[in-house]
């Protein structure tokens, strides 16, 4: 009973906050509604028993991806009038994408209803159930059976990182005040000051 | 394997914590209206700018390095996310699992070295 | 606690509900009291190190100072700037304080004395503390004022930078403990140092991790020397500039609750949590939460001590330390620790 209640609570909140994400006029509000949606989705994950995925959803999506969204949205000077103008311009495209998504949904549900589709592991058999917590089971599968997929995920991350650096890096920016800590620490009073006893009238050579 | 009853206290805790903090924020607003401390005026409600009127929009554009930091953070956060299940399943995966992760870490170490070399981690 | 309430003639569900809510209040209310006292202690330590007296007027030894301050801010007017986004402006302190409270749900106070004994306790703490950034960013943005906004951006970049290395440090601990459950992490530290001393800190491979964790926790809670988010000479009061009354105080309470949480994490992850420091029978006569409290108090003293003695970092130094020192070092230690464990524990 309680589980059903929690499910409907989280599900309703996901849908409501997703709706507000689309309807909010201010893009920052949109991102914050999106965060609420992620958070409730994590709640749903816990209800189906995927506690590790739930925590990852919060750590990665709420804690990292949404922070980037917020950075971008907060610091962009978004012209709302222009946005609304382009909304009308892109309206047919939006409708087309929505239609494709709807068709895919219908197709997917239809295929699932007709049955006979084995979803799951690549070889078709279900993953063995380990009598361990689901984080350990995921680890055993990911680093045992799906090694190559995992490594290619690593390559994708590498590409993402290099791409981000290439896109945002500006060559030849004047570096000012660069601090060399080793040099600072290695500096001794003797390097900076000298005691001399100049003869009168001769001055000091620097 | 998941004991859902352990998560219910967290949900209740969240509800209580939100309620408590909301009370802390909204109660004083009510109290201030009752005691007469609530006396807003235009000067009081203007934003702080060292004593003179603010002359430009505070939400200005920022240095692109903040975005870069956020993107790098996502990459390394994902890397950590991959490490979590690996750290507790080493007894199941053994050497193959360990070597896989070392290759993965090496891939990302290349990325880090590249960022370093390009000066993406530089703040001046 | 459940059997006690059942003994009073309640059904199991009612007993569970009552004992859970009692447990939550047993965490939240003493925590708020502790935060009030800890603010006083912080001021006292800071004053003592500067050869001042510190608060000494309200109550004996000034002990009631925080409560007087609390009453004062409670009766003050809440100013919401006219240019601010009012809803977000008021939600930001709520988020900060909620997040600071919620993380305590998985902290083990004694053997089995934990509100939510979940498998992924450490991940839960990581997840909840990664939410902390939103209170700051929202307050800075919603204020619609210059200094709060600059401060919020700084704070966000600072917090996420150090979260990276904290994640890798935690992985080293988890590798050794073999679990994300907080209680099991504590139990894994039993007799860790030569079978006598309890705590991962006495492990040569994990000791550097603890040093980095301590420094990262200072940066994550934006305590001195990393308090650039409220560097008063540059940013007035940082993201709290436009706040007043209790919403201002909530940021304070949240900040100190987070500091206490970080002290607790230092104690739980590296110093054996509720275990006595030495693995000697009679030390177990003293209840576990007393040991935990002592350890938390010790770490809070260290935090105050650092605040009183170390000058503030510059922002480029802060970023350099996070990305160029801690990140590669903690990554290297993940390799070292896991390699060592493969050879000694899992490899054979």
C-alpha cells in the first residue's frame, strides 16, 4: 500500500515537474523543475529496487549535468522575444519530432504487447542473479561480461573531454601572474638580499 | 536484496527537514508582520551596491572556463560513477576486472594530461 | 526502539512509525542544538587564538550567546529585494538547510544505531552533498545582485572541483572496506592498525587519503582557508549578501551542520567512527556514540584551529590544488590501493 502510494507520489511529481519544465517562461526555472523531475525519478528507481541507479541519477544528473545546464542558462543573455519568434519559425520541425517520438512510442508499446521480444543480455539469456547487493551485481556484470562496452564508454568520455577543451579553449590568452610554487618554496633569503658594505662615494652595483 | 523499509525513514526525514526549514523561513515573516518589524521601503528593497544605485544587470556573461570546469566535472564524476561498482565487486571480477579498469583509467588519464597540457586547468 | 513501543500495546506499524519519527527528531533536534553550541565554540576558539575573550556576556561563560542571536534574527524583518526572484530567493535557504539535515540519515551513531541502514549509505551522502551546490547557486542567482551572483559562481565551481577528488578518496576507502554501507565501513576498521588500533588512518596507503579528505572537506564546506565564497574584502558577504532574518541564519545553520557532517565523515571513514581508538576490551564499556562525539569534537577543533591560523587561498591556487594536485594524486591512489588489494586479498 505504502509502496503504491510512494509510486504515485513520485510519478505524479515527475510528470508535473516535467510539464513545468516545458511551460516555465524563465529558463532557470525550467532547469530547476528538471532537477526536481530527476530527483523524483531517483525515488522511482529506489521503489523498483535499483538503489545504485537511483544514487547515480542524483550524483550524475542532479549533481553534475544539471549544474552545467544551470551555468549555461544563468550566464546566457537569453532574449525572450527572439526565443518566441524562433518558436513560431521552428514550430513545424517541433511537430515533426513530436510525431516521430509518438510513432516510436506506439511502435515500441505495440512490439512489447505482441510479445516474443527478448530484452536483456546480448546473448539472449538473462544475467545470473547474484545473492549480493545490486551495486555488486552491476559491477560483476559490467567488468566481467561487458568489458568492451565499458571500455568504449571510456573512449566516448575521452572524446567528450577533448571536444570540450577544443571548443572552449582560446589560444594565446595572455597568462598573467603565473605562480610557480616550487620556485617560491625553494627561494631563500640569500637569493633575494645581499649584504654589502659599499665604500663611500662608490655606490652599489646591482 | 534491497530493503525498501530502510528508505522510508529517509523520505520521512526529508519531509520533516523541508517542513522544519520552511517553518524557519516563513514563521519570522509572519512574526515580523505581527510585531511591526515589517516595514519595507524602496531603498531597503533595492539590491546592495556599496551605497549607490546599481548601474548594470548583475547577471552578466561569465568566463567560459566555468563551463569547462563543469564539463570536466561531469566527465570525472562519470568516471567515479564507474569506479563505485568496480570497487565492491573486485572479489567477483578478479584480475580481468582490475585490468579493465586500469585501461579505462589510462584513457581518462590521457584526457587529463591533454587538459593539463592545453592549459584548461589554468586559472590566472 | 520498536519493541519498546510494541510493549506499550501498539501495532507493529504504529510502533515503527513512532520510533522512526522519534529517531528523526533525536537526530535533527540535537543536531540543531549542537550547531548552536558549535557556533559558540567556534567563536570561543577563534577568540582564544587571537587572545580575545569571545562571547562572555549572555549566560554563564556566554554559553547562551547563540540562542540570543537566534532570537534576535527570528524577530527581525525578512527583506526580500524587489529585484529578486521571490520564490527562489526564499526556497534557497530551505534547500541548504534541508540538504544539511538529510545527510545525517545514514550516519551510524553506534553499533546498529542508524536511522536508514542502506547498502549505498556512502553514495547517499555523496548524492545529498552534491545537492548542496543548489542552495548556493539559487540564492546567488535569485538575489539578482552582483556580489551574490559572483559568489555563487565561485562557490559552484569550487564545490564541484573538490567533489571530484572526494569521490576518488571515498573509492579508496570503499575498496578497503568492501562495502558502501556506513556501518560495515566502521566495522572494517576494527583492529586495522596491527590489530590494536581502530581506523583506516593508520594504514600507510590510506593516510595520505585522509589528509586530502580533510583538506577537501574544508574546501567542500567553504571553510577557511577556502572561504572564497564569502571573501568579505571582495564579495561583501557572498551569496548571503541580500539575506536577512532567519533565512540568513539558515545558511549559517546549514553551513555549520555541513561542517559537523564533514567532521563526522572524517571520524567515520578514517578514525573508526563509534569504535574506541584502541582495540582493548574495557574501552568498549564506554558507549559508542561517546567515542564518536569525542572524535567529532576533535575534528571540529581542528577545523576551528585551521580557520584561526591559515590565511585565505587565492582562487587560482584553490583550483590548482583541486585539479592539479588532488585529482591526479587521488586517481593514483585508487590504482595503488586497488593494486595492493589485488595482490594481497583478491588476486590469489
